[in-house]
């Protein structure tokens, strides 16, 4: 918003994060975000605070972007942080305001929050929903040049035309550049985000399911995906077989979608998402089994290298990371596991403190009985057999992302194993 020219005040309940942001330091890794942050701090368009009172006085439009993690022991989303924002902000508002939700929430939440905000506020409050479609690693680009802007309005409220005018003004640059601006009701806007994530998860799990058939028949899932990708109805993106998806969005969002559908009496319609989730989880066990096979049938006493800890490249996010999950399972089978990741080591150590960590790919591979490539960082896809041959104990590599040139590794004397490729 500051990069688009607006005056912005960011609020967080964590004083440490606010201090870092105020000094121009991004507390997580996201390409280009640091330069955008510093540029707008220097321009005086952006500031940060922990004070809800300050936020309530500062703006007429308040974006709500807190997390909605999965409930412990359940499939549904934990909305406590979302409710807390409404409960803390609404009573402090002294003039009419618009609260615009960005968080991924179960359908029906926005209408409930609107009623909750109006009950707590002494002024007129409108709640709209404007889901974000950001990809970690590309968040700056996706924010400044989104492929669409979706705005959900409470159409039964007399203030909804004013809300639409306000948001069109906020997004004037994008609208002027021809980016679609789609106005819907609240429920549709909420469903757009979870439906998009569910579709992507389904597409990824579909090709991973097909890769199991390819392994049983000797077919090549990569060539198969290339052929499918030429069909304009299907497309090639997200048809890469491998270890599967992770992170803080897709896994918990499809589970929350399934749970909410059940609450609405439509659980049968989303039942297939449970199998999508199951296929994705089984990929991790598959890679662990391949590692055991590479070590002669047992991982006990083996030395295993895992290249990659973040759930995807260009991120330091290790939430529900397939790579770290595999590393942990291999360690539980008795192996000594060494992990290297270009950006996610600190987060990995906090999440899995008992694993070993290295500061380079070469260091991580010293004495390895098998090397697993589990996050497709460019640093790893650029590796060639001669880079690692001098340091490993056994020339064996498992390509969990099908991102290495297998023929080249085999020609150099390595035992190469991909997923769904001969």
C-alpha cells in the first residue's frame, strides 16, 4: 500500500517485530521486500506501532491480515487472532471506518465479523473482504501487479457502495493498468481464496498420484506432464511431480475448507480433498522409503544429507515443510541427518533442534551415504556430480523435486532416483 503511494501504519502485537520493521529490517526472507520497506520508511509513507489506539486514530481503512492457523487436533481454522483484531480495534474507532479482511477464513466469517464489529463500535463500521493471492518468494510482484483484485461486499448494508468506491480508489493504479477488479458478495470472496488453494493442491496431488502409476509401469511422469501441459484446458504449471506441497497455506487451507463444508452440510462435496491431503502426505513416506533402499534397506547408522529445509525456494518458511518432515522421519529411523538450506537454517533449528546443520551444500554432503534434494533452490539445481563426488561416501542421490538432470548424474557413476521417472 505504501509503494502505491498511500500513507500506511502497520500494527503488530510483537514489539520485537515492530522494532525490526521500524529500523528497515524484514523479520523473514522475501525477495525485494527489504528494499520496498526501506524506500517507504525513508519516504515517510510507512510507520509501525503496537498501539491499537494509534491505529484507530490514524486511518479510515484498516486491513486485517493476521494468520488463521489450523486448530490443534482439528481440521478447522483457528480464528482467535482474527476475532482479537476486531475486539481490540472496533471499540477504539472514533469515526466511521472500513475493515478490509485479507486473511484466509472459512466462508461465513466476514459476515460474523461485521456484526461483531458493529456491536463493539460506537461509530459506523463496514466489513469487506479482499483476499490476497500472494506466492511466497513472489509476494512483492503479486502485490504490485496482481492477476486480479477480488472485493467482497456486504450487499445488504447501505454503506457497501461507499466501500467499493474507497477500495477502487486504493487500487486505482492496478485498475488503471487493466487488472481485473471483481466485486462479489462476502461469501464468494471468502470462497475464492480457499477454492484457488484447493484447486492447486488437487492439481499437485493429481500428478503425484499419476507418478505412482508411472513408477509401476516404467513411464516418465515428467514427459507425461509436458504432454498434458500443451492442453490449454489443463496447462503445465503445478504439474511437477515430486515431494508435494507444504507451507502455511495449502495444507491447512484445504483441511479448513473440508471442515467448513462439513459444518455446512456439504461435506460430501469436498470429501475428495481428504484424499488430496493423503496423497500429499504419502509422498513424504515414499521418499523416506527410497532413502532406506539407497542405504541397503535400513537407515540405522546411515549418514543422510538433506538439501533444502524451506517448504519452497525463495522462502525461509518451514511451516509444514515436506523437506524437514522427511529429515525428521529419517532421523527417527536411526540415521544421522545433516540439513542445509540457503535461507531457512535459523527457522529449521528452532523447529527441529536435534538435526545436524551445515553452512554449505558441500559441507552437508561430507561422508553422506545418500543425498536428498528436497527443495528446488537454484543453488541445488545447479549442482553437478563433480561438485559432490569428492566428499560423499556413496554416490547416491534422491531427487525429491525431479529438478536434477538424472542422465548426467547416472553417467557420472551416481545412483540417481527421481519420483515417477525411470
